[in-house]
């Protein structure tokens, strides 16, 4: 994953936090998600205090793991593909609880 893509994700997360649906979805929700990209890059999201941040690098004991390729992640953040579509096409794999998975659709 390139620095450019990391910047895109940070920008789109900030934009998403301005949407009421995203605010409602993460209200009181605290989770850590590990994002593993097929090229070997690893990032983690922290959802806490009604905000979402993304950081480079791994983290121990995430609540969920997300695996995908850079192109799919880019499309998700640019809203060119939905998380549901990516899951159905097996371009996005998520390990975690069903309720956490449902909240992800408001983030991606």
C-alpha cells in the first residue's frame, strides 16, 4: 500500500465522519481492525470516542481482521464498490463478529 493510498483512506474516513449514518453507526462502538493488503502492507483502524483513525503497521489482538488487495481498498474508499459487493466477489475477507461486519458498511 502506498503513502498515497494511506492518505486517501485518512481523507475519506474524515469525510465519512461528517455523515450522520457513520456517526450513528460508530456511536459508543470501540473496535480495532487489522487491515492486511495482499502486497504485504499492514494497517490498523481504531474506532473509539466516536472517531476512526488509521495507522501504519500491525497491532496485537485486533477485534477483526480485514484482508484485501490495494485496488479493492481504493475502490471501497472512493465508493466505486460497496463492501457487500466486495465480500460477495471474495475481494474482501473479514473475520470478526456479524454485528461488527454490519457496521463496516457505514465505514467503507
